[in-house]
């Protein structure tokens, strides 16, 4: 009955045609018509892909929809699959979803859809399956430990004396975990998550999903990185190494030079160093973000550009033409600090400093990397190419969050977290390939010239 109720060009049928192309030999080897593996892997994969595209992300909702939805019932072979089977298949097949994602990239390379000179990188925050009560912030725990160390335990009542060592152990464990994971915060119930600021929605436990997409038109995902970092800094190298591996497996030769554009979130010393060291294999275009901390310009004062930086001598000359005294190494942030000479009698002092002596902070390696990236961005082709970044990668996040409604993960277990993210990105790539095939059919039908009619015999 469901065969007749599902139209020929229904999304479920088109998803099924794509699923038939996937190589599932390793997974199908575990398939059996009996017991807990009694459902064919292709059927389960097709059900989860279609469910992702129509906004069904929880196993309970999907199992309920399988009872009434004709398209889902057709994909499942007429079966009402239980919640346990659906969730178990998703949790155990993260590697399958990632391999299928790489297969879609290979198909796109074979059809000439991947643009190695039109790569864009960016990230999105996804809500984690975790409670705020399980969050520990390192700075807050360190401050609390100082307060607890100053408490006179003998002056406390019996119940407070009993709670005091437990509170100390609690915050010591939080500091240890933050140091171990090199994070500012940890989530005890979800090791893959951290505290993040969500746009317009407060601070919550979350995951950071970094995506490398290809092509202004196709916007296919060719690289993915899932972390618990609060920002994008330092993720460029790992994300592009993953992208290079996927593209090479898809048939793109290693000597091919990639070109990737990223926003100001990747403007850090680590990412600029990667761009400089791997310039021969990856052309990185980054937008300079505003300077912060000791390198920031103070309003109403001379900008940093007014000071002459002599890299060879590691010297700094102020706007009045006087060499600054120094450097003195600041061990806290690894900067060199210089001090003005004759500032009290200088006529430029009102525009230079409000203190008795001007201080100037320099990170020499960062300044060299900054100059190299700024010189690259001033080249004629850089600006036009960089303006394509938003149209390349941002629609991927719109597809996940707006079209699919995927904004929060439904599990706190690490294998299921990876599997859920890979499944949604696989669904995105499948949707892009399906859209391309439909546009191609429309082009052939309405745009391509028809062949001339055969001549009639006289």
C-alpha cells in the first residue's frame, strides 16, 4: 500500500536512490534476518537520512512517525522500527556516516562539482545535551579555592566542617580537569562539551562544529571538526588537514594547491603561522580582526602604525623619531615591552600617552605573520575571492539549523555525538547532490537544444 502512496519523485524515493549507491559491505556483514540485527542497514540509513532532511532528529519521534508516515514506512520496508533499534544503529555507525560523507565528496569530484579554489571555513555552536549544574568554570573554581583556604575550619559548625573538604575536592577536581583538557570550562556529564556564548540565547554547554565547504554554488561539506573550544582560534590546521585527507581519498591529487577563506575568528598567531608555513600547498585568506589586549589601539591616541617597527634590529621608533628603550620580556603573554624616552618633554605626548612614559608591546613573530597576511589580502584577486566566503560556508549552517531544525544534540555519549553530527552533514551533502540532479534535469528539458528532426524520405 505504501508503494502506491509515495509519488515517483518524492524525496524518500530520491534519498533511496542515493542510499543504493553507498558501499555498505562492512556494515551489511553484520546483518541477519534474526535477532537485534534483523533490519537491513540500507533501510535504516535511508530512514535516518530522510528523517534528518524533514527535521526528525530524536529516535522517539522517528519511531512514532514510522507508525503513520507512508514515506518512512516505504523506506523501512513496511516495518515499524523500535526506538532502541533506531538509536542503536545511529550510535554504532558514526564511522559509517563519515565514510558515506566521504563517498559523496568522491561522487562530487568525479562529476567536477568540487572547487578546490573555492573553499570556505567557519564554525557553528550546537547546544549540548547537558545541564548547567554540571558545568565547572576554572576561574570560578580557583577563586572559590582561595576563599575556602582562608576559612577558619575550627570556627565552623559541625555540618559546615563536614562540607568544607567536599567543596575543596570539588573545585580542585574542576581545576585539574580544565588543566588536563586545556579548556576554560568543563562539563562533568559531557566531556565533549564546554560552556559557550550562544547568539541572543545566553551561555550554555555546547559543541563547536567547524566545517570546510566547497563551491559557491554547490556548498558541499569536504571537511569537519568537532571540538569543545569557545572560539575558532587554532583550528585552521587540523580542519584543513582533515579536508586534504578527504579530498585526496576522493581523487584530488596531493600537489593540488587549495585556497580557503576564513573570517576574523581565525586571525590568531597559530593560524597565521600555519598559513605562512604551508603557503605552497594552501593559499589561506583571513580577514584581520581587531587587535585586543596589549596590542590594541587606544582611542584618541596614535595607532600602532605610527610606530616604526625595525624587525632586523628588533627595535621600535616612536612618532617623534626617538628609539624606545628595551625590550623587557613579559613572561605572562610572551611579548616584548618597550619604554619611551623623553616622554615628559615631548610635544606629541598628549596624543601618545596619558602616563609619564609610553609603553609599547610587540610580539615580533606575530607582527611578521600579520604583515605577510595583510600583503596577501592586498593582492587584486584576494578581495573578490574573500567576498565569496560567506556564500560558500554559511548556507551549510542555514541548512542544518533552519532547513533541518538541527540546533541541539540528543546524546551526551561521545560515539553518538560524532554519529549524530556526521549524519546531519551527510544529509546536507545528499540534499545538495539531489538539488544538483534536479536542476540538471530541468536544464536538459528546457534549456538544452533539441536534436533536429530526421529528414523525411522523398
